[in-house]
């Protein structure tokens, strides 16, 4: 599956040495943290800009549009490079890239204001996005809902800060976009008091599967836990710092939020009680990944970021990290790729509502597979997000494979009333059957038997409106086959 199917105008041609250069450039940039010097504004990073902190070598010399070789773009997270809470087929692209190009993208967690001292203060990009005073917000629309919603513009009908969109030149409906995740690292805290560390937030929230089903009072409570991560990469585990119960928060516009009902509300720490005796001596494995990543759907102009769909989005699978590859069916011209909802770690199900929501930076290679080249290949007739890791293939089933089309004009509201694990498992079964029959040449009876004895079905998440079940098959059971 990792073989690229060349199409007309393909310019991905990179040697292994050039791919290694791309990774080294990113590592050099990460060490220096000179992000502001690499704002691309819609063009490839120039050799002169790269020389500031990227040690470009031969790779930078090739980074010229139209040269037939890959370019490398850097997209910082700031108020004018993000969509907060929605995907849109008509949003202005941050940059347009060629098939095969690399893009380093900063992403911010929408939970950073749970502890602004640790996750916003001193960080110019985060401060521009989260700015909110009595006069204005840095990003006003938060969600795909009405602009006059009582809780705030956009209504919180979509919560994730999505950096992008990135337009892929030549992408058309029916094509497949391959997204290779080259590297993922935590965004360091910019507050000098916490140098060398990064932080994330976990919210046991009102949309969690557990909500109301607790042993102690109050039954319906929301609890935020702040976690610390080693930003240097020397420690591969996170630790809890403290937790607190959500108390009604009054935002700078004077709106009271009794629950976590709108993203980015600044938490006034004078109103909460911190408990620092939490999860003592417990080490949480860090596995950085992106909860929300995908392309724009065709069914509506503005689509909430919360329920996942056939074009990807908020899949919330912790395996979508470094070394993984995603394949998405392109639904609109340019594909319009966005990424956000960064996580430091998450378990299957994301049961209480969120993962460790932690800002990350990723480097991606975007490869376009043209529709005309797909027949007879494993990507033919792919109509769902497919995940490939070095050892496995994973298919994502949802309660509704394309809820926007299946549930009608009010789909973005109805989906929250209709999801079930049963429906998601049924969809995962259908997709794995299709995968085994089309990519491995199995008959239906063979595929069904193999699914029962060698495919693992797991609950991806039960908190995103359109619930998810993933099906995992190991590559090693097909020793004589090469996708």
C-alpha cells in the first residue's frame, strides 16, 4: 500500500536521501524553535529562510516550485492560519502544494485555556488564536453553528482548532490523497517558568460516556486534569500535575458557561480548587498523534469538526502518529486538507470525553493518486479513511459511514442522537470485507472467516457523535502479498 501510483503531473520524486533531509530539516527547526522566521504565506520556504535554522543542504536546493522535485512548506498556527471547529470546502487555502510536497504544520489544542499559564502564555501563535478580551476574540467563529449563538459565535458546534486548509494542486473528486506522517513532536511551553516542558489537558466532560454514571456525588461533574510532558523527548511518559472540577466560568464577553459548552473559554483559576494529589507515581505512555485530520466533505460548505466521516476528520485513533499513513477519498477540488486536535496520548474509546489534549507540530508528505490511475490497484473504490502503519492496516467504521448524506439536511445535529457501537461495528465489518476481497483477492466466505480469526475490532471512540469502531489486520498474515 505504500507504493505511490504515479499520475499526470506527479512531482513526488524523492530519493531516500532527500526524505532523510526533510526529517533533519524539521528536527533542526524544532531545536531552534524559530517558527516565526518560517512563515510561508502561501509559498515554498526559500533557501535563505531555511538557512536560518533548517540546515537545508541538497533538499532545500530542490525546493523550487515546478522543479519536478518536492518543496517543503512550514505553516505556523496563528489566528489567520486556522479554522476553529469546522472543515470547509470554500475556505481560503493557507497554501497550495504539489503532489509529493512536504508540509510542516503547527497544531494547537483547543483546551489550552484550561491552564493558560502553561499552554498559552508567551507563545505568540497561541496568544493570537486564544486572545479574548471585552472587545474581541482572536478567532471569533468557533464551530459551524450560527454566529449569534448565545454561547458564542459558531455555537461550539465543532471545537477543534484545525490548521489549514492546504490545497493540493490538481486534486479532484474521485482521487485519493495519501498523507504520510513523517514526524510529530510536542509544542514546548513558552513560559520561562516551565522551560523544557509541554502540557496537556484531559476533560472528563459532559459529552463523556461516563457522564452521570459515577459512584460519588455530584453525579454530573466535569473534571479537568493537567498533564506534563517532556518537550525534549528524553522522557517517553507523561505525569499528572493536578486536577480541578469545572466551575461556572464567565467569559470576557460576559457569557456564563456552567459547563464546558464552548471551546477556548478562559478558566479563571481563582474560581477553582486544585488537587495536586492525583495519579501519583503513575506514568502515562506518550504516543503523540492527531485526533482530527482529513479533507473537506462535499455535502455542506461548513461542517462541524466533531463527528468523523468518510473524508476523515475527528477519527481519534491514537495510531495516527509518526510513521503512519492515511488514505482519504477526495470529495472536493483541491482536497482541502486540515489537521488539528493534537493529543499526547489516548486510549481506545476516549471514554471520558478527551485525550491528553496537547499542542503538537507534525511534518507530512502529501501524495495525490489520480482517479484514472486507480483501477486495478488496492486504492480502487476506496470510499473511507484507511490507515496504514508499518505492521498493520486499519479501517474505520462509523455509526454512519457518511452521516451528512444519510441523515439529511439536519445531519449535523441529528448525528448525536443516533450513534451506536452496533452500527459502527457493522460499518467496520462491511469495510474490512471490502478491503480483504479487493486488495487480497479473497472470496466473501474467505474474508468472513479471516475476520473472525485474525482481525481485531476495537472501539475507537464513543464521544464524537458519530461513534467509531476500527478493524485491525496485521500485514504479516499475508507474507507473499505486497500492496
